[in-house]
C-alpha cells in the first residue's frame, strides 16, 4: 500500500511541478521558485487540509478550504500583485 501511495503522490507532485513551470513561463509565478519545491509545498497543503478534516470530525468544507489555502499559497508565489486565479 505504501508503494502505491508513494507512486500516486509522486505522480501528483510531478503534475503540479509541470503546472507551476507553465505558470512561471507565463509570468504568473515567480521564476526564482523551484517548481518541484512548489509542488511539494502545494501537495503538503492538500495533505494537511485532509488530515485536519479527518481528525476534526469533518467539521468544514474540505474542498473549499483546500482551494482557499492553495490560492493563498499561489498568491504568495505570484510574480505580480493580485490574484493568480
């Protein structure tokens, strides 16, 4: 099971890194951030929200909170001012 999860996580992070790279190429995200590091950070946000949700009696909107926090992080990594969505 661990190997399956590791492969899924690696695939997810690879797709995230590619998306971050595309956003950097388009000038949406700062070019000085390693796309792989950004992918790990974004995946960690998703995992953290899922753990909080599971341990907290599912007391909040999982998808909404995940989207909100990813948006916050993308804004912090943005190349310019404002929203990256």
